[in-house]
């Protein structure tokens, strides 16, 4: 853990300003005469965690060249939970969208991926910056997540990832000015399945959730929603790795991704239906969306279910001809393995638009 640093404001990056010489001198004199104040202690109602912040130093983790590079800083933060060190990448730019504090989006990478890769290729930083949303990219253990509540060899404690997400939320509410009423979660592939598990089992933690190429875990350890929450699902109907109809077992010749075999999942339709029922979303509308890019063999449709009383929405976006991919992203996975990446939709823009406009 890094030693505590003296600070005159919250531990979040802000607009880059030139500090006047007299302010620098005042801070130095204050340190010499009075020393640093004691770090803030966690609330006794929350589990004790320790954290450290290290500057982003790896030049190879900057956004892909063709994307707009913002002036935001990304910090790599470490948090210790139950004796285990976990890390996440915190990206904040501009001003919060709402006066109460920063809306926060937790992002979960896919199996075999990483937080840095998710940040680099998804386009979520730019979409979040435009909407005044802070983003925390969580790092999975062994390149994956406990998206099903069943112990495995690499994940003997499937609740640890749930606890990790909760600890990050608690820490950022306490130290970074995050608005607890506007916390969201989203993920891709196994990270999408983990985001759906968090939404299902901890709906009170989040204002909304989104999943790209992810489905709820199926038997023998199915995940079922415990309460209402707005949810967006984006799924390719030509997914060769995890079919839109679900995965009851591991198909023959399944490519090795990550360090564990694929988990069984419910179908995308069953996943969406589970959240619809939990949220009382019964009013239905179907739309075939117009093409927004040159023809690439894919098209997009959207089904929206709304609760007539509360306005809660559950949305299913189907990418026809799309594979196990992040639409509009730059993930460098071969099409022969994951299928086609649609250019007719920006998953980053679609996810952020849904999340920040959702109300439960």
C-alpha cells in the first residue's frame, strides 16, 4: 500500500490547472508545521477495506489511436478485501451530470480479458465523458468472474466478486463524491453475465444494468432476479461461442478462452423475461432500427418492455448477424472465432444512453 499523501481536496482527478506559487508555498508550510491529517476511517457499518492509488504509468494502455483522447486521468486503484488485494481503473473527466455527485458506472471485462483492454477498446470512456459519468473498470481474478453462485476450482468463493463490487462502490461513495442513487453496472461476455448477476441479486445497489453478449447463469446454479431493476441486453443472434438460445453444456471444439470452461447459461430470451417479470414490465414495443453505417451483413432490432405504473424498462437489442462481440468496438478478436462485429450500433453509446436515462 502506498503511504498516505497530504491532500487539500477529494481524491479524484479534476481539470488541469496551473497552481499559483503562493498556494504551493502555503501547502509546504502547512506540511512542515502541522503534518498530514489522519486518513478518513471507514464507516463502522461497512466492511473495513484498505486502498492505494498508483498513477497510470503503462503507455500501452492509452485508448486506441483512432478514438478521441480526453484530458481525463485514469488511476489504477487497489483495494484489500478479506485479505485479498483487488484492483480497478478509475476514469473521471469533466463535470458530473447531476449536482448530487458523480454518477458511477462499474464495468466488467470479458473472460480472458482485462480492465485495461476493456477501457482501451470499448469506447466507454468517451461515451461516459460526454455524459459526466465516472467509470470504474474492475479487474477479474484469473481473467474472469464468478457469474454463477457455484464454487469452482479457481473461484472457491463465488461471493467474493459480489463483495468486490460492493467494496468499490462503498469506497468511491466515501472518497470520490459518487452519488449512491446513480450507480450503474455493465459488462461484456462473462463480465456481462456477472453484471446481470449483480443486478439480479443486488438490485438495490444499482439504478440500472446493461449486458453485452452476456446471459444469466443457468442450471445447476441458476441466477434469478430478486427485485425490479431496469436492464438492457445487447446480443448477437449469430454468436458462435455462446448461442442466443443459451448454453446447457460445453459444445465440442469450443475455443479455449480464459482458464475455466464456459458456464451454463439461460437463453437471452429467458434472461430478458426474468427481468421483465421482476420489474412488472408488461407493455411491449418492437422496432427495426435503421442502418447507421455502410452495409456489413448485420442489422439491429429493439424490443422494449415498460412497467405502465413506474416507467421501468427492460430492453432487448438483437444484432442480427452479429457475433460474440462488442458492437462498434475495436476488440481485436478474429471473426472466425467470435463472429461479426456490427458497425450499425455503438454498444458504448447505447449502454450509456440507457443507463443514465433509466429510472426505477
